[in-house]
C-alpha cells in the first residue's frame, strides 16, 4: 500500500494532497485522514437521527461494551463491534448480517464522539455502501440533545 503525503499545512487544512504524483514518501496524520474520510460523508446531526431511523436508516452503534454500560444504549441501533464492522456490513461478505442486505440502504455509524465512526463510514463506502455516514458528535451529542429535551 502506498503512503500518501500532504505537502504543506494549507493542503492539510483542506484535506488536499500534493499534486506531484512522485511525492508519496510521507504519511498522513490522523487529523488529515479524518478530514479526507469526511469529504464524501453526508454526516447526520443528532437532532436528525430519529428522522433517519424513521426513514429506514440502519443505525450501527460501534461503541465498546464498557461505554455502552457506562452511558447507556442507543434505542433502535444495532450493536456491531468495531473490529468486525466491515465483515458484518460488506455486501460481498459471507459474514454479512441479514439486515445489511441492501447496499443502497442508509447506514449511520455511531461511536462515542464522532471520530472513529467517520473513519468507519468512509471504509464502508469503499466497500460499496455509498450511503454510509456517521453521527456528528457521536453518542455523546445524541445523549446531550436528549438530556436537554427532557
């Protein structure tokens, strides 16, 4: 796998890579990778999550069990451990869950704060799930909104 290099800070801020194809010796930082991953995502706001679910979106909670135990469950979400997410949702995987049968279905990945879910949603898009996205601010944003509305 070739590494990619972002040539200067201005390119990093916009998520753009060097135009020089021979400039492949560098690496991306996690912040640059996150920006790049979010380019193709139509990210969901916590206030829109219920509407997305009502419209048929598959909401996937990838938080580890200790975070779910500590902070609570996300009603209506399917829990899939992050380390097997791609195998459970990849349209070509023999380990795909039956609920993931439609590659055109909207998938909203939820992590704790909305970082690893962006990376995961981008990976799902690369696997042929073009409507995969994530929840801005993750479970914590949803929980805060719920608390404010109580």
